[in-house]
C-alpha cells in the first residue's frame, strides 16, 4: 500500500532501539499514518506469515556467516563484552530463532510495543496542528501499559589484552582493535569523536596515511566510535594480507602512542571539526535524515536539542582533550584484538601467519614509549527553511558541454555531477575494467597537486570529489557546502580536466583493485550474480565485471588509462549537473568561465555487439563451500529507449 503511493517502508533493529521508517509524498500522509498506526496496534502475527518471516531471518543469519566483515564485527563485540548484551549479535542466534513461537513473539510485542515506550516522529511538508489531530485520532484507543523494568548487566572493567584469531573462508585477512569507551552522554564523547577523525576517519587521517598511503600495509583501514546508550567501543578496522598483520599491529599502536604524546595539530582539529559539523548539515538533505536524528535524540538521549549541545562540545575540544581521552581509553589493558585469517587451501597450505604471542610481541615493540604516554599531561546550526525549488534549466555552453542547474535551497550544500557515455558498455575483454581504473585515478593527482595535496584541499572544505564508472557512463561527482562553491567548483574542474595519472598511484590503485577482485568470492550473492551476467551476455560487454579481471588489471598500463581518459572525457558528449543552494545565473557564469578553453577531442564511440535471445533456457552452476545456496533467474529485457 505504501509503495502504491510512491512511498517506501522499512525497519531495522540496533543495539538500543527498533525503528520503523516510512517516506511518502506529503499528499499521502494519511495513508502513511494509517499503515504505521494499524501495524503497531493491530499486527495479526499470522502463523503462516510468521513462519515465513522467521525463515527469512534465519536465511539472513546464514548469509551473514559468509560475510567476513559481519563476522569480524560480531567477533569483536563478543570478545570485548563478557557480560553486557552488546556482546551478542542484534540478529540473534540460530538456535533461539528456530525455537521462537508465536506466543513468545506476542508476549514480547505486548510488553514493549506500547505507547509509553514509543516515539513517533513526523517531518515534512505537513501542517503540524492538522497532523497532531490525525495522530490523536489514529491512536485514541492505544492505552498505556506498565513496562517491565529490565536492568541490563553492567560490563566490568577490562584489565588485560584479549585476542580472538579465527580461520575463515576469506581471500584476505580482516582485523579489528577494540577499546571500551563511555556512553554517549559522557562529556568525553566530544573528544572521542574528534580522536576518531584524527586517527582514521578520512584519507588524511594518521592511520590511513601511515598504513595505506605511505607503507601500503593495508588494503583499507578506518576507525569507528560506537557511542551507544550504555558504554560502547572505539574500533580500528582493516583488511590486509595475513603476512603484514604483525607489522600492522605494531604500527597502529605506535601511531596511537605518538598521537598521545603530541596531541593533534590545530590543522587536524580544524578539519575534523569541520567534517563533523558538515555531516550534520548534509544529514538535513532528506526528510528521513531529519526524522532519524530527532527520533534518536529523543529515544536515546531524551534531548531534542542535542545537536546544538553536540556541536558546541565539538567546537570546544582542545588538543589536550584528545590526548586525555586517548590515554584514558586506548590502552593495551582495555584492548581486544580480533582477526579473521584465510583458511589454508590445497594450493596455499601455509600455517596461521599470526598468533596471540605475536600480537603481544608486536604491541611490546610499540611500548618503548608507553610509560611516557601514561605520564604525559599533557554558533547555532543553520535553520532549515521551507524548500524552494526552481525548475531545472538546461544550457549548452560554447565548448559543447550541456549544463543543467537546479536550485534547492533547503540545505546549504551543493552537488556537482559530470557524466559522459562510457563505462563497461564500451570495454573489450582485454581492457576490461579500464573505465573503473581510470575513474579511480582521476583524484589521485592532478597537474597542479599530488594525491596528498588534493586530499588535504578537499578535507579543508569538508567536501569530496571522486570519479565513477558504471555500465553506461563515466564521470566525476563532487559535494561541498554551498558557502565553498567557488573553491569546490575549482577542485571539481581540476579533477575532471587535469588528471596526471602518476605511476606510483597507478600501482597503488592496481594493488587495491587486485585485492578487491580477489575478495569478490567472499560475497556469494554478488558472485552468483556475476556468474549469471557472464552467461546471460555471451557477446555484450555487460557480461564482464565493471572492476575488471586479474589478468586485465595486471596488464593495464598508464598509456591505456590516459588513452581511455582522452577518448571519452570530451566536452561535446559531457553533461554537467549542479544542484543545491545556488543561484542559477551565477552558476552558469562561473561554470562557463572555468570551462572556457576545454576543447578536448575524443574518438567516435563504437556500438557494442547485439546480444541475441536464446530459444532454450540456459543453466550454469558452481559449487562453493558456503552456508547458503544462491539462485539467480533472469531474462534479456529491452533497452532504456524502448517504449516497453
């Protein structure tokens, strides 16, 4: 019923609450309210439907068993928490779900799904008084009930390093370092969130620069401050080759010690603060984003005005605050190290690369300075206005670029999008993946800046620019705060028109792509779909993976990438779209000015081979040692220009 009015309905459960979220055109608000109020008050829990849904949950749980990222997170939680329920998976355990009866579920439903344990948030193009009247009418018979008080077990303080090393069907090693941190209401939360950004939040953060950019020890590394209603975790998560794990543990903790000694620089603080603040602004771009935040503030914090308090707290964080929380929480006594290592295969029958003793030894190598570390001491957010949208305008610039501008003044942001025909549709098997490889290189350095300099320039604006390449098109996207329109447009133009393709960065991207190709089999649903496409499209390039193959990426040269860029990125086929808190005429003038003289000439685009329909069904299958069977059934359809 929600989808029939152009809406969307879904739900999720997290550590502290369960959320149902609906979005519909505002004229269909009554339908939305009727559906959610009926569901909450009168769910039938039909035995047949319930049986199907329990099986769906079991299938999702089994699917998670094949995903290394999910298993790493689950292992990190169970290792870090010995008592608190945060250590248990949100989805539950197979044995529990299999034994859930309708009676047990109804008992849970009637205990917790009561009005005095519920927050209803409505955001959008509605009249508050009229909406409140409708809500009261819809829930008039919904009576309060006594809520059973359940005190969750407190997690005792951790007093020593914990480790968990498991073998898993994965192509690369996955690792996590976890540290206990306080609940979200703690005054330390502001400094912890800044610490997250300084250590591993972005491409200019310390761990990313040290382990990914400079030493190439990891395929990926990031940090996550999991601040919850009750004490949470600070996680450092990454993917790497097993042989590098000893060195990774040593270098990660060495970086932590160094940051604890010196504290962040003022420039790091400024960038992280800007990133956190802009995140709040970007979240206001959708009604769902606003509703989600308000619901979280009310249910978890009991404070609808928490955003103002949070931003004030972030702005007040000093380098000494960051050092203090690092020294307090990121200690070895408070650390749990979790690793998933690839299982030995017939072709690769080596033993486990790292052991608990190796982890302890690596940390000790970082601990020469640990005593010094322990002893060292060492504006209101913009209000949302009612959205005022002008009709989009289209202009063809003198160089042939088609420019589309659409004003959207509800949020102080601006997005850029430049696209040309390209991508998989125009690739050969020998050069499969060249579009994706080229797109990845666009922001890896320009004629004016190195990759590092470009990353710093983007982060200083709390913005982003990146290349993309799909099945039919390729190009560049960008997003900035609208106050930084001029600087953002300049960086967008620089990445789009002046990529330098440095050989060192080509090799770094090649390494990442080969690792990603190697890890493809870790996701059985995606692997099954790729197998399906390969056999559905025998002639057409759609049968190839957009990322390429091991052979094609290994043999790709700089000349291949430069040629692909010059052949496809030409103004006569380019469409640039600018949407956001901007003035149309000003955008036209500035875009025309900055792209003046962009006169690149490409090649005539070839027509891909036509994929003929087959008279009989085709079947292909592969056997994998996984917990699930995945099936894809599909048919050749029609092209986007067809009346069908």
